C-alpha cells in the first residue's frame, strides 16, 4: 500500500500493518482488576515516547474497526516491526537484518551476531567491546558493534518508568543490519499495554536470560555503564525530562483525548461483554463506560501516578547505586601531568571530614588496585601515584568520600 497514513515522520509505503485489539487493561480482559484500570493507550503512548527520545519506533493511530459492516470496536493501527520496517527507517535491504523478538524467536536473518553478543554480555568488562570500541574507548572498525548502548539505556529506563509487567519474557523486538551494523542491535518497545498500574511497581530488578533485562543486569556491574546510565536516567526522569511528571502528563492527555469520545462506541460494543455474555474467571462483572470507569482511571493517573512515578523510579535506581545523587562531598581538581609518565599527582577537595578511597580501573572498567583508603580532613588533598609498573594506555580512577564520588581519566604515555 502506498498512502500517507502516519504523517511526515513515517514512510508512506507498507507491506504489513497490524490492528492491535489490546488485551491487558481493556474492558474485555478476564480479570476484574484489569478491567477496572483499563486505559487503552499505554502501548501507543510508549511507542510515541520512544520516538520523542530520538529513536525510530512503530507509528500508530487509533481507529474504529468494522468487519463486513459490523462494528468491532476501537483498535490501534500500527506499523509492524519487521524487516520491511527496518529497511524503511534504517536503510539497507530487508534480507540484511537479523531480527529477534518475544521468546527469542529469530524472525529474520541468522543467529551469529546475536549469539556473539550473548557470549560477550556474560562479562561486565566487555562493556566497550560489545560496542565495537577498543580499550581506549575509541571506535575500532576491526571490532564488530553488537549493541546500540544509548538506545539500549533509554529503552530500559522507559520500561522501568511504565512498570511494564508483561516484559521482557516476551513483548520486545531487537534488530541489527549484518552488512552495515552501525551502532549494533537496537531494541524497540512493543505491546507495552500492561503498564502504568501501581506507582510502586518495581521491575528494575527483574531479568530473563537472553533478553535486554539480562544484558542490563550484567552491564550494570561496569562502572562506566553505571555513570552513563545514571546521567541519562536523571536527564529523562528529572524536571524537564521526557519522563518527568509534567511531560508524561501532557502527552498522556493528548493521547487520551484522541480516544475519549471513541470509547463511547467501544463501551457500546464491549462494555457489557463480561457481565452479559461471558463472565469468565474473575469479577466483578460490571458495565464499563467512560463515565463509570475510564474517567476514574484517568483521574488516578493524573493525581497519583504521573506526579509520583518519576521520583519513585529514581529512588529504585538509587537503591541499586544506578543513579548517583546530585549532592557531592568531593571535588576533583585533576591529574598532573596528564599524559603521565612515571609519576602522577591526583588533586581533590573535600567539604568535610570523610572516609575516602581512590580506586584505579583499566579502560574496560575492570578494577586494578586501590590507591588510597583513609579518613581525610576537609580541604584540598594531593595523592602521589607511581605509574611506572603500568603499561601505556587509558585508565580511570574513582574518588569516593562517604556515599559520593567522582570519576577522572588518567592517560599513561610517552617515553618512560
């Protein structure tokens, strides 16, 4: 089909489209609690939010569906995340893409790169290697790039925010172009409808083997991933971010206004289904209408979930040391000389008496040795560091004082 279906940001050529009926959090679900909290728009909102973060995502729009003239309800018309979609938005040819989804099903291509990425992901020190970078953190054309790290981090934070309860045992898609891998495998939100329930739902600790959540729980042990993740989580979840309370509420209201009137027809078609036709599994079996249920659920979201959720997710991540506090008790003044030859001096400042440590890491984030573990007084300090035994290259050090810390770079080079 050739048609301008989704607007300027989308392709106008389609081989496949999906009519999503929705199941979780709809009025036809067989569990009364799900019918009570039906809002219909979580999956659509999540796809759009990922696009607002700067990535491609399945375009979608709501529509009324008729089957041979018989009204069948409100559906979400969406692009399918298949090889045709990847070619349209990422370039190349359809046959060049490796695509995996749901229960690690291979939908296109072959398993080779995916398997190699799984092998690398078992060890947090492969953080740079999995991105096709050398030990100095520079792109290396001789090293395959397996994972788009920026997109991966945003994908995880988005699912953490929505509290996605039907993920990631399934309901995910990942794709990579074998011939032009670019930044590696990209993960995409899909079927994120079972979300936005309790403001306290914590999915940050859940993981499933061979899924994005497993990669995350290995990579989070790498200090450089931690720092990158922390910075991005604060950027997205704090004031002004795409996942901040005001931003989420604004875009949710836009999306809900698209279907508020249409849900009258949805209610006429399906609102009495569990009460009058098929009272299956768990009640109560009520008549569901926008006034009796949907408006109440919208009020809960705007009064409770949106104002509180961003801060709750940040707290969950801080409890795992995945988000660092803005408050700091240590200020780094740098290393001299840098590049270093045989000896270096690390200068730092404390604003109070603190138990202080300085740890050295190689370019992959692997711990090498402790340079300092002492109680230090308030004020400016200097640490003399002997680097003669270390090979040339890039190193990182972390200064921690109390519960807070900062990172610095140390480059050893030159004639020694």
